[in-house]
């Protein structure tokens, strides 16, 4: 989706000697693509050879002879992003190569990539791999990962209420602990897939695609948030449980309610106001989902739902970074692009609310990349005190 391009100094020298060929390249490649080139391609800088300096030498040698060459190099090539690789080992991976005059027989027309679902598994994999092949770091960001994947959610809220009812009816119950939600039975036969499980399957499948070929030194970051509304719901729930504990007259039930409450306390709060125990525990449990990639640095970071400017963590997508390249891909509705069916393998969704779109507008790009700069999580659930 972001094309890699190699333009050799030899190629530039060769076309400078033929006005017809040079003008063809200038018009078909430069004029055709200059508006979107900075976002859609990056140049390959050969290891041990500083191509920028080579381009500048060509400018010096042709000074005053070719004004269009000056524009092509100074105002276009030198302003694109460069990534350094070993070209001999990576030629098959480079999307566009200009090394010989014969390489410009056909016009190269770049397009801002936009793939809307439904798409085939093969197409999806190819596009994700094309994004990742020269990346040093990839950040997957979505505010709904914790809501859909863990029990610090509406589902977890319901489970605790059910446990209270079980205590009341003297049935077996489970104490609270952070966990990834199990695949649930779907009652609605019309929609025979599991929305809760989609994030886990989707993130694992996306990482499998990215890491199909072992990438030395690549860093993966999973970025999400704990929403203020979830913290408020759990605060109210804790207060309800405390009230129920204080009013309960049956000593055995009272002790069980206390045990349940203490299990919640041990996971969500600490006696130190500055310790965000909630985010620490849920970062750990999320990280366990990605433990299969032992040779790859995978990090999970939980951010605040809102920042000091009143902006909400809302965007969903991928941030792909090389040494200089910084590309942003909009995923659309969310990272849960795979659906889970009963007794079947996960498969890509067919809904049109999902897409792979390269963000080429600088202002729009900022609204996506700001997610990675959101403030660290601030816990708003106070330590639980029991009489």
C-alpha cells in the first residue's frame, strides 16, 4: 500500500542524456504523482551509499543544463522519505525500480490506496504484508479492545452481578480476576458469529500476517484505552457491593460477599494512589494473547480515554514507521476485521464499514497519529475500604 521505490544515480545520468526519454519520465512519473507521492512512496537508500549525496552531485554536474532535472531532484526526490536497506538482498521486495532506461517503458501512476471490504483473504494479506515489509515499528490502535476482549467491560459487569445472585442463592461462584473473555454461545442464529471473540482472532491473525517472514528488530505495539464510563460503572458497582455487604445479616453470605469484594480490590485498586493497578493488570492479561511471538517485541499500552484538550481516543487503524517513513492506515469500524463462527475457522468480515485506507491528508493524519501520544492511563477508581 505504501510503495518502495529505487532510483539509481546511473538511471538519472542516463535519462539526462536523452531529452525525449527524460521528458517522458518527468511527465509520467513526476508530474503525474507529485501531489500524493510523499504519502504513497518512499525511496530506497542503498546501504553504504548515500543516494542523497549522489543526487546532489548530479545536480552539481548538470548545473544550468537542465532546469527540469533540477526540479525533479531538488524539489521532488530529495523531499521524499528515504529508508536504508541492502538492495541486493531486497530487490524482489522493492515495488518500483528505475535502474535502466527500459524501466520507464510504461507510465507509473500512483494511487492513494483504498480497499473497502468485502475483500479476499489473499488481497488482505498481500496489502498488510506490503505495509510491513520495511517497517521498524507497527502500532495497532483501537479504543475498544479492552471493552470487547476482557472482563473490564459491560460483560464483566454482568458476570459480577451474576456472582452476587449466585451468592444469594447459595450457588458456586467465581471471585473476580482479570481475564480474556471466553468464546460465548450465540443465541441469535441470524448472526452466527461471536463479536466478543473477534478482536482476539483479528489481532492474532494480523500479527501472523505481519510476521509471516521473520522480521529482525521489528517492534509491535497494541494501543487501546480504558474508558471513563467503564471506570464509573465499576465504581458504582463496588459501592453497591459494599452496601450489600454492610446490610447482609447472614454471616456466611456476608463473608462470601467480602471475599468477592476483596478479589475486585486486589485487581482494580491499591493503597497507593499513584499506582495504576488496573492498567497494569489488564496490560499483562492482554499481553498473554500475543505470547506466541517470543522473538518479537510486542508491547501493550493502555491510554486515557480523553486528553487534556478534551479529545477522545476514537480512531482505529495502523501506524507504520520506518526510520523516516510514517504511514497511517485507517481500518474503519475497528480492528475486529475477523469474525468467529461456530465450529469454523475465523474469516474476514464482509461488512463495508471496514477498509484499508492510506491517510494522505496531513491534517487528517494528525488526528490518527495523536492516539499514540495520548496521556498515560489515569486510574479513577479509589482504593476500597471495608469496615
